[in-house]
C-alpha cells in the first residue's frame, strides 16, 4: 500500500469538505481508491473508519466503481466493531439495495444479497447507533420488495424496539411502519 496515500487518509477529518476532497481524489485516482478500500476493509487499521467515510461518499457518487469489491465488502461487514465505520458501511448497504432494485442499477449475487440482509438484521437487533439502524431498516425495506419474508421480520423487530429508542429512531420507525402497512393492504 502506498504510504503517502495512506497518510492522506490518516490526516483526513470527519468534516464534509475534507471527505469530499478525498472522495474526488478517489474518483480520479484508482490507486487512491484501492488504498481507501484497503483501509476501509481492514478493521485492524486505526484509520479504517476514515476509509469508510471516504468510501461512503465514493459509493454515493459512483457506485459502479465499487462493483469489483462487493464480495470483500460483504465479508468484512460482520467484522466491523467501530461505530464510526459501521454507520457509513450501513449507508453503503442502502445504496446497494436501492441500486440492485433498479432496472439499470448494479446487480448483487444472491449470496451478496443474503449477506447484506443478514448484517442489516444484526445491526437492528444489536446495540448500534440510530443512524446505522435506520439505514439498515431502509435497506431491508428495499430488499423486502424481492423477498416477502423480510417485511414480517422487519416489522416485528422495529415494533418491539420502538419504545426503547430515541425519538429519531421512533420517527424513522413510524415512517417505515406506514410503508409496511401500505404494502399489506
């Protein structure tokens, strides 16, 4: 791995402008993108959460660049422990679910879908931050359009957790429950 590029990630901050500069570099420079992915996919790297921050913005802008890394992404998801890494990775799961659902989007294999669905359910039932849970439930809602067993499970989990969470989680849950109830009608 290029130490100069790794140093750039190490020096990055959570500020949106800084993350966007790094995203733009990753979009232009394939070697920086590979370094970002290597760092993001290595939970042992002390800067791995910073790699995840940059990767989220790369995927938001140009998800197709991430296609060759889907298998590795799915394998690393269960290993994540750092809240600052899990949140952006959960948002990437949402990007993947939405794109996979669109006719002209990317295509996930059934195994990749299964791995993402499993980790999203895990994030919902574990003690995770609200943003992670919200991205996970939104991704599961999209996957539920393909897999009808997801909606009853999702509904059950979010209804059980509703009283134990923050107002932000409760608002997201109410909105999702409305959508789930419309699907049933």
